[in-house]
C-alpha cells in the first residue's frame, strides 16, 4: 500500500496521521428515519425571494451500452423535459428559461439544452443554454436558474442535465486533424495528392476519451484509490458501503419510492424502459472476488464499489413562490442556500463534500445535527467514506480548512436511504437533479425539514446545497 501514498502532500500526511480514521458503521438501517418531532424555524430571508422546487423527473438511469445505445444525448434530455411537462401538467409557455448541464458534449448538439427544448415542443422564443461543471453540472443548472430568478430576470425556469456515455466523441489524432484541415483548403488535385502522400498508419490512431484530469493526467479512479489509502478506508469497508447502496436502492425501487423516474418508450426497443437497470444486490463474497480496477495489484477500488458509466437525463421545474401561487403549482421544497468549493485537483480531487458541507451549513445557520436528510453523491465508496472521515476529523478541519473544529459526519440513518450513484447510476450531467429530487421526496416521506445535498466533481470542485421542505408538500 505504500505505493499509493508515496508522494508528499495530503495523501502522505493523512496516511501517517491517525486522527479521523475511525471505522464507520455502514450497515443498512433497519428502518427509515422516524418523524423528527422538532420545531425548527424557516430559513426564509427578509428581502430575498423564495425560490421553490415544484417537481422534477428523470429518465431511468441505464448502464451505458444497453437500451439507450442507439439514441443521442438530446433524445434523453427531450424525454426528461416531456416527462416533466406531463407530470406537472405544465403549460410550456409559462417557462421563461431552460438550463441543462452536460459534461461530454456531442459536437452536433453542443447546446443540448436548446435542441432538447425545441424537440420537446417548447417555443422557439424560450431561451436555453447548456452549462458544464463535471459531476455537478445539473447542480450548476439549478443554481443558475435560482440566480436568474433572485435577480428578477425570470419567474419560472427549468433546470436539468444529461449524459450519454454509450456514444462519446472520439477524435482523430492531432496530426490527422491537421492533415484533414489542409486537405479541405487544398485548391488543386496535385495539392491534395501531395498531402495524402504524407498519410501514415500512425495518423489513424484515434484519441480515445478517458475519465482523467487534464491538469494531472490522472484518472479519477486512481485518485479515489489514493484517497481511500490516505484515510485508511479498507476494501471491506468500501464493499460494505457499496452493498448498502445497492440494497437500499433495491428496497426503494421495489417500494415505489423512486417516483421521479418516468417511463420511456425507446424507439427500436420492444419493452418500455421503466426503471434503473444498474441496481444489483450482490454478496460480500462475490464482491471480494473482484480485482482492483485502477491501482494493481494492491488497490481497493473495484467495479463493485465504484459508480458505473451511465446514460440518463433529468429536469426540474423551479420558480418564485409568487409564480407558484399564481399558477396553482404545488411546490415540494424551498431552495435555500448553496455554495461551490474547489481544492487541489491532485491530492484533494474528491474531497468536495468535506469542504462544501461546513460552508453551506454556516451560510444557512445550521449544524450537522439540524439536517434531517443527507444526499451525497457516491462517485466511489472509498470517496464517500474518506469524506465522512474528513468531516469527522478535528485535525482535518484545523489543518486544511482553518476551522477550530470538525463539522461532524452525517448520521448513517439519514444518509442516502434510497441508494445513491453507486447503485442508481451516475450520468455526470444529470445527477444533481436526481439528488435534489431524492432530498425533497425524502423530506416529505421522512417528515423532515432540512436536507443537505453535496457532491464532488472533477477538477477538485464540489457543491453544497440546503433545501427546506415546503409546507404541506406531498410526493
């Protein structure tokens, strides 16, 4: 394991430090959180508009290369928009603006939000734009919409996101691109033949896409492996957490809790796609048989305790509280506070939740104990457990955050009780809205008031959001 932490920086120092490395109980809770029975004040701020989440949907999240493989990204995003319109009974003319997140852009539909909105039947007078911020792209779509409404520019917006990993752009080599561009400009047959004579087999080698950091040239899986080693997160702990995620997601799916999913009759596919297809409850023995996926032979990240490549799209309707009342819409939650953070992408790539959580709770005037529902993006089981240990470490808070004490880790019986990205799937650009809808629906089901949503993202970035249950809200 020494090979994983053989460089100076966060990893080595944490590996040598015992603080904050206690084991966490990741067993499946026996029951959902009971009614809180607490009396809490609202987070409404005088002079600031209340922004509400009306409702949201997503296509079923599918493993890449399965039923969606013949589609394009805008097809999925269009389906999410159409599903939202149908679920809300939405008059499309009431929507002022649409923002959607994505990460790996299809070059033919670079502004996928616009193509999806037109395909879904929204007016060509409804502006739409696409944002990208790695795994928190649809969080960025949500907060972009909130900012536009807080500024008084619009009253009702749709935020969403899409990712389509079944067919990603694969580039020619740089030399091949240069040659093709010169060929396109060549005026004579002789000039074209001269250029073609320069063509060699090495020109034909494509540049394959990789989930890697441009700044460090390191895959996210390698970073997760090193982070798990630094925080002394064992393979057994990771497999246990992943099993917890799949077990909880399976229970939620069977119980009908994942009500944000809208069925999709995919062209060319016989059966209507109605549910996520990556939820698979395994056993500790089966999981233990898998070999390390990134750092071999001693790594602890495997296919069983990491999120998988996923196709899917999501969309949610947001508006000012006044607009909701005017339209007769019934909101589910208030969107209260949010913050974005960024750290060193080499040694702290996946620690976004550890940095975002204390900042967003401080903004909202809340403590960890005030949060009834936690929804944290599960990129890797090792990343999740490392963040929980960092949140629960006074040493980490003082050394890296300049804080006097730890923020405290969430209680496991409040965390991701309907599963998470490890089991449900993680279409990069769409997960933020999925987290938001799970948070809002769980607040209602579990009789809570406040939820905290947080996620890590490529580039060493992260997001923290606080939402509050809307009075009288129902699923």
